[in-house]
């Protein structure tokens, strides 16, 4: 785990930022139950 509070002036706060290459898989805990079959994600300009 890595924690930081440093921010540059004018920077936009991010919860997470990953820049990598190739196939990937991530698991995240959600605060409520969801219909897994109804969840989807989209990629635009190389960002997911």
C-alpha cells in the first residue's frame, strides 16, 4: 500500500491511477451488491 497527500497546484485529485501495458485484471470491493452480469467498463483514448 502506498499513501500520499502531496498535490501540485491545479492538479485534479485521483483515487487511483495505473498506467501499464497489456492484458490486466483488477478486483475491487463495492459498497453494495451488484448484478455482475450488468456491470461493464469502457476504454477511451487508452484510459479505462
